[in-house]
C-alpha cells in the first residue's frame, strides 16, 4: 500500500508535468527529460528554457530522482579478492 505522502508527491509531479507541457509542449518536455537523463547541467537547461537554474532544480526534483552508484576500480577489486 502506498503512503499518503507518496500519493501526494505523485499528484504534485503530475500537476507540474501537465503545467510544463501546457507551457512548453510535449516535445520540449521529452527533451527536458532527456537532458536530465544525459546529465546536462542545470545552467545549460535553464538557458535553453529561459528559466532560472533554481526552477530547473525544482523540476528535476519533482520529475524524478538522481541515483548514483559507487563503482570500485577493477584493480582494487582484484586486491580485495572480489
């Protein structure tokens, strides 16, 4: 069962995405998501969409999450016997 807070954040994300599409169009929305996935800087995205870096940061937080994984160097893995 999903929590109420998760439900509210999903509703908010949907509302923000709908507003984004209304203002910029679906093609620009898809491009925005691709720019995020390609790790393009907030500054570059802000320039393209003519908004502040803070607005880009807010959209980024609303539309998804950043997942980072620590990858151990293969030479270190050999030393550790993994």
